[in-house]
């Protein structure tokens, strides 16, 4: 999505970006990773040799839910792991961006979108070819994020004034599910509504069919089916 210039209405709402709201299991579902994997990104883990692999992301209390901004960072780590960036290099990249952007959550920053590829190029000489998995340089010398990173970035809307990712479309910018801290306390909802996918899942599990749910919520059947697919209650459409 394009950058969003709307104003965040109150500092009370801004606090929602930082409040624990997503249990690890819920965060893992949203980023399509295993809960244990997400936990490792925060706490590290013990290697077969007995050594301890360092964490990737910032510190948090064990058992505490993730904030929205932490969820954003987890989404980017999931993408980077899928393209083969090691945990150690991820930690290095995160710490480097945090210093350069002077940000606690650099993967949630607008500057990641606008300046991040150029900043990461600064690491290439000292860190080697793995940086090329993250950035590409065109024949004209233009620097940009590699396609998997660009796809992830496009899932977010950014507030230009505050420089943060403030709305997320976890299955793509054209998909109807959105995670927005302004709506339903950040639970996944159907676009342009305050209807959570979990509420539709609950009705379906209680025995109502797609038609009944559609009529009750005033939604098209396709929207209800998508919500149920998102919640794992129906098979994904071919």
C-alpha cells in the first residue's frame, strides 16, 4: 500500500502500538511460523554443541505477549529466514539498522522502506555476499530491496509523520484481512469493517453455515469464506 498521511488521533491510541496484545501462538499464525521458532528469535536457543545461539530481536519477558510493533518485526524476520538469512546475520542486520535509524524497532520503521536497502549496502563490503539476498542493484545503479522483502513491505501502510508501520495486510495488500491497532485492539478483521475473523470462526464452530453468517453480519459469502480460510476452518481456495 502507499504511504498513509492520516493523523493518529490520540497518544492513547499510539500506546496500543507498544502494549502486549499478541500471544506468541497468535503472532506465529499471522507470520506463518511455528510458535517455538518465534520464541527463539527473542531468546535464542541451545545448539547441539551446547553453545547458546543469540537472540535476533530485542528483549522481552518470557510468556509476555508481543506488541503490535514487535509483531511487525516478527513478520520481517519470518521473511528474511525464508530467503535464507542466518539467525546470526539477522541479529547483525537488526542491530545495525537499529543503530543507523536510532530505532528500537527498526523493522517497523518507514525508513526501512525508504532508506533500508541503501543502508544495508553499507554492510556488503565488510559482511560479504549474503547482503545480496536482501538488496539488488539494477543496471542503472539503482538500489532496491529484493523481491521477498519488497513484497513484505507492500503489506504495510506507514504513517509518514511518525515513520511507523501502522496497518498490516498479512496476506497481501489486496487481501481482505487487516491488522490495525485502531480497530478491535489489533485483532485481524475484515477490511472496512470491525468484524474479526475470530468472531466469524466462532460462529462457524458453533454450527452456523456460511449463508447464515453472511446474512447476520451483512457480508458477502466470499468474505466469510476468506475469513474462515484465514482462520484455518476451510481449505484455501485453489
